[in-house]
């Protein structure tokens, strides 16, 4: 399980390493271009019911921490799906409760 630390919050956003690896590439690409966008997810089992959205922009600190020391193999079709989602008006929406299949959720 990986963690995304956002801004000054000490509480990480936890998600499977596979999802986090793909999210990291999309976030880095968008922020390198100076493009701000949202990242949304439904809270996984074991957390309060609901969903969250954060606004990602280049001036907000981010840190990606992976549970596994070996890098994840990236799936080009999943990366494209995440990139398309990030470029939409709804922003990037991911299923952090998924383990194997991790496509964006419908907006």
C-alpha cells in the first residue's frame, strides 16, 4: 500500500502501489505543464463513508511513498485512461479500493 502526502497534512491518502504509480505519472505530467486539476476518490472500506477531492497545483507540496521497493510496471492503457480523466472537466477520479483492476470511476 502506498501513500500520497498532500500539502502540509500529516495524514496520507492511502492507495495501492499500482494505482499510486499511475497517478504519480499523470500528476507529474500535468504539473510539469503548469496544469492544475482535481483528484477524487471514494473512501475505501474501513474509512468514513464518503468521497474526497483535492486540488492539485504546482505550488502545493506532494510526496509519493510506495510500500514496495520495486517500481510498478505501468500499464499504457491505464495511464491513458487516467490522463484522459485528468484532462476532463471532472478531473482525475480513481478507485483506490481496487487492487488488480484500477480504472477511473465514471464522473
